[in-house]
């Protein structure tokens, strides 16, 4: 697509100017109509999404004032654990406990 960016292509499509877009809008429609779940077939993408979910959860905990507390028992997660893994959700006792 040359030097066009996605936002440039979207702006051109909004204006109805799709000349120069390889394949035109017709080529893009099947991809846009395809459900996101069907496009996510890569384990790497799944891991990235999981990491993003963890970061968003940690940011929400910051907003709520609960960041750094174990989600199982509420005690503080060790600073060393949070330094190594800022998205940690459980204290050492509950991190290794089997799910019940």
C-alpha cells in the first residue's frame, strides 16, 4: 500500500476515495466482517492479549487502591514479587496454592 497508514486508508475510505488502495474496499470487507475470535489463531497473540489483560487489571487495582494486595486473602504482595512481576495477583502462599 505504499506510504499509506491505516488511518490514511480509513480517511480515504470515509471520503470514498479508494483509488490507489491495493484491492480496494472489497478486499478489506471480508477481513473486517470476520469475527475477531476467528482471526486470533496465534499462541503469541493470545499471550500478548493475556499480558494486556493483566496490565489493565493492575491499572484498575491502582485506581481502586487495591494494587499490591493478594486477590485471595488481601495481604500485601511482597515488594520483590511486584518488582519482578508488577501484574502479580497473589501473595506467595496463594500463588502456589491449587485452585479450589
